């Protein structure tokens, strides 16, 4: 016998036994069922990947929802398709248990991807045994399958019927309908009901981390006016500085006075200025006319702002308004802030849930789990729960790379691991006394 293989086998057996000893009887059943049914999970994921569900492909988004709805109904959950045509989007899938006990848990996914029908990234392509290229495999059809598979494992163990679970899979996460307060109304309703929110985005793609915080994402528009005149008259008392100088002053002072604030970013993405300006906000396009010998009359600037908390957002908006109000001579300006994704603030409860999740991971033999730096975390649907829940984490989905590009990859070995983490976490949250990880 090859002695190296023999010793490696002994090490693997020892680690398996050590891990098994940290799980109770029910948890071992959950793990066993997930391993035995992982091939079916992969097949389902492949099926979903091969359905184009770009946000504006309403038929495709609904088809993905129908496939998952049938799976949820098969494990005894009530499902509903909530159309949101008034916001020009396909709709949302809701699945609920019929009423149990214990903590009320909200599980969040989304059905849509960033890839329209004409994208070159349209199907499952097996790169090797573990890596798959496909539209939305990491963001976030892999996460949707993890939600379903973990709940199915709990159902097969006879537990799901006694749990209080609400699953919301939105159809417009990648390109949200407006106003957000209405297109995300069901998510907000579910958050008000829930004690705990679990998000199944892929986070930063690293299974050793989850998100305890996400920054907000909202827009702002700066409109500036000046006095048009021959350029030889600029800076005179009756002509002033012109709109472009005023807009430049404002942007520089934004940078000068706010760029050092931790977790706060603000980016002017569009600048259109001249004698005459046309800016189409819905299409993010603009045109302008001006001459180098004419003082600029108009400027429009559009950008975004990202913050770690509502307080930080309010403080930043107040400061930006103050800067805008310091007008250069003979200019005027105003700034307007649009609605957007709120921050998923780093609450104490989120860190507590991270500890529980990390303990689950260690008991499963997958190692500790830490927090993603909020500066590296964009907005997601879980952000709408922040004001209502006791605790929440995001990033529990399938690991991958290059999401939002035609090179998007998913790692298949993460599928059973993440499903086990999710199923055991939900079981321990439901049981309550097992949240310390002590057996």
C-alpha cells in the first residue's frame, strides 16, 4: 500500500470523525441528505442558468420563478407570484411556511440577472470539474438553489413544517423598479415580520466571509446656472464666474471636505455643461452646445453616493447642500437626492449572527467565517431589512468570480458547503439552545 495515501486516508478519517462529533444527530442527517442530493441541486442550477432572466426579460424572470415555485410547493410551502407591472418589472416570488414556531426567518434571493437576451453569455459552460461559466451562476442563481436545497433538507428531516420561514426572491434586484418604496414593498413587509434576515448573494466570492454591513446606493443631481456672456466679460461684477466654474468649485469642495470620511463615497459620473444643455436622466445621456469664447450658462452633474448608515447619509447630504449654497458671483445651484438602496448598517445583532454562523462553519469542518469590509460591499436587497430586523447577514450564496461580466464563474464545490452552513444555521436558530455551538 502507498504509505502516503494510507496516512492521508487516516487524516481524512480523523477530521471526518472530529467534525461529526461536533454535530448533533439531526445536523448529521441534514449534512447526509445534502451530500446525497447534491447532484440534483447541480442539475437544477444548470436548468436555471440556461433560462435567460435578464431583468427586462419578463418572460424569462417569470419562468425561473415558476421552476422554483414548484420546488417550494413540493416541500409544503405556500407560494405566490407578485406581479409589479406598474413599475415595469416582471414580479417577485414569495414562498412561506404555513406557520410554525421559533425565530421568524427571512431568506432573500433574486431571480433576475444583468444579462439581456442578446448577451453572449447565455448558457452553462463546464470549464472543469469544479468551475462553471454561466450567466448569474454566482449572482445569484447559485444562492437561490442554496435557499431551496437547505429548506428541502430541513423538510426531509421533518423540521420545516414547524418553522416560521418567509422566502422573498425579487425579480428586479439588478435593475430595480421605481419608486423603490413600492417596488420593494413586499421585501419591507417581510422585514417587518421577521426577526432574522439571511441574504444569499455571493458577497465577495470568498466562502470565508459574509456581509454584516452593506453601504447604501442612491443618486444625486446637481443643476448649476450662470450668466451667459462673451468670455472677455467673465469675472466682472454683473457677469460673474459662469456655470462651469461654479460646478467645478462645488465638486472640488465635495472632494476636499468629504473624501476623508470613512465608508463615504460620492462619484460624479456625468458632467454636461455649456451654453445649452440637455440631460436625459432615464437614459444617462446628455448633449451640450457651447463655445470657448462664451461664458457657460448651464451645467448638469449626476452622480451616486454610498454610506454605511442612515446617519452618515443624512450628514453627508446636509454637508453637500451647504457646499452647494456657497455660490460664486452671479451663479446659482441646487442639488437633489434621489431614492435608492438604504444602508445595511453594521448592527450588534449582525455581528452576533456572524458568530453563530462562524461556529456552524467550524463545526462542519469548513473553518471560521469573518466579515467583509463594508467598503468592498455594494448595495443589495437585504439593505431594505436593516431598520426592522434583530440580526442579519448577507453573502451566504455560491462562491464565484467576475459577476456582472460575460466571464462570470461559479465554484461547484461551494454548493454543498454553503447549503450545509445554511441548513444547520437555520436549525440552530430555530432550536435556540444550540446557538453556542456546544453539544
